[in-house]
């Protein structure tokens, strides 16, 4: 019989990794502040907004194939650490090109975590529970990304419309989630 701890593992994994997805999607809210600082035109705004998704287009299959070789605990930890660093790099970006590059690399790094979900589900859940786990993950996606998008304008406004400080707040939240994952994330290796 599977342990109830599996829900802790999958819940924490979902919370941590969906925070990264929220950070990819909330750029539109930060874009007016970023555009004002870097004097961005519409084309540059579109480039910046789409840059985190370019890796999915070009590298989705090979990156997933390659990262599936690693254990989900270690893979998730590496992605969370690198992703968190890249959030702070984005906040520190001195020029548009460095922000664009950091966002592109962040998207590729975050793409790398997807095989961990499949491996964790396979390790912790029975085949009849997979649909339930995926369904709960979909609900969490809506909650985490939705609440994050709702909260971002309040965070941005509370920080004096400072997009950099907003990145630092979300980066700090990712630090906390990374530490929680390191402490509580587990694999469930069986003889099967």
C-alpha cells in the first residue's frame, strides 16, 4: 500500500514547479515597467514575452529525453536551484539583451523538470490513480498560476512599480520552495 506521503511529494513538486510557470506567464504584468526602463518597442516586448517558450519549440523533445535519465529528486532540485538563480539574474539584468537571454535560459531550464513529474507519478502512484493525480495537478496549475497572476500587480504596486524588486520577491519565494523540496521531496524506488 502506498504511503500518504506521496501527496506531500507531488503537492510540493507541483507547487514548486508551477511557481516557475507563473513567473513565465506574469511577465505581461511587469512589461510596462520593464519597457519604461529599457525603452522597449512592441517588437522587443513580443520578443521578451515569447523568449521563455522558444526552448520548448526547439528543445522540448531532446531535453525531456535527456533529463529523464536522472532521478526526479535530483533533477527537480537542480532545476529549482538554477531556475531560482535565473530569476535573480533577470531582476539584476542591466540591459535588455541580458534580460532576454536570462529569460530564454530560464525557459529551457524549467522545461527540463517535466520528466520528473512522470517519474514521480510512476514511483508513487498506482496506475488507477494517475488520472486523479493529473487532474489535481491541473487544478493546482489554475490555482497557483491564477493566484500568482492576480497577486503580481499588488506586489508590483506595493514595491513602487519596481519590476526588479518584484522578481526578487518571487525569487525569494522560490528559494523557500527549493529548500522545502530539498528537505521533503523524496523518491519511492521499488524493486519493480
